[in-house]
């Protein structure tokens, strides 16, 4: 079972018409990240922006590069989480203990 920390994505990575959203989730073993499927933006006959998960052949190279960027972003988010956790642990361990008996 997972819980999403918020209703929206934690980050969004875009390359041209293609984009991927990244979501932070909490699970039994801590925080982890998931990526949405690649979406391609296009305009319909009324010039309204629409989204599709169908990719054209010409989207393949940009999609590959986009997924590399998504992987890099997810790793950066994991490292930020670790750094925050380590900082919180250091602060907690440096606080005076209230467990001492008089």
C-alpha cells in the first residue's frame, strides 16, 4: 500500500512536446518515486492542447533522452531526501536528552 504525500506531482520533466510527471510516495520501507507514462502534447483541430500517450517514430529519440532526464531527476530527489534525513538525524542526536533522572 502506498500513500501519495500530495495530490500533484513532485516534479515534471519536459523535452519538447513530451513530458513525464514524478510522484513521491510513502510505503512500508520509506519514500520512493514513480514516474507517469510519457505524455505527448498536441493541438487538436480547435487549437486546444491535448495529451496522448501514443508516440510517433520521431518521438523515440526525444523519449529516450527524456527518460534519462527523468532518471537523473528521481535520483536527485532521492539524494535530497537522504540529505534531509541525515540532517534531521544529526540535529536530533545533538539535542540534549530529557531522559536524565534528577
